[in-house]
């Protein structure tokens, strides 16, 4: 029987660049870090992992829309700070019927949605 979801993993080629993006630019709280993987959101029942694609089956999973959405407090200010830091937006901040949303890309092209609610 499945007890819970442990984590969701985004595969990257450049772990050092991913570390800057996720840890410093998105300011995600680190739960665990190794040479090949960083897990975020300590204390949560599940984490977001960013891992180096080391296996042939993981290579095609680098650089795509992940389906991951992060809720952000004060999304306008957050997106402004990301823009100033040189983060690439796949979709700019806009008002949608379900709230404000933007989609950012990590250095390997993985897309993460940001929403205000």
C-alpha cells in the first residue's frame, strides 16, 4: 500500500547552474543536498528534488514543462526580482481567470509555473 508521495524530481544537466536558480533565485528552502541532487521544502511530507540526469532514460526529461506549480506570496515583486536577476520567463506574469501566473525556466529549460493563489 502506498503511504505518501516522497518527492517530485526535475532532471537537469548542469547541477551547479540549477543550484543557483532553485536555491538562490527562487529561494526555495533546502531540505537535503548532495553532489547530484538537491531536495527542497524541509518539513514537508513531500519534497521537490532537482537531480543530475545520469541515466539514459532521464536525458529526455531535461528541458521541458514540468507541470510543477509554486504558490508565491507577492508574485508581482517576486517576478520583478527574478527579471532583474536575469531569469528567463517562458510566459510573462499575467492576470488569468484563476489568478496571476508566470512560467520561469531553469538554466536547462525546465519550466516551473508561479501563481499567486
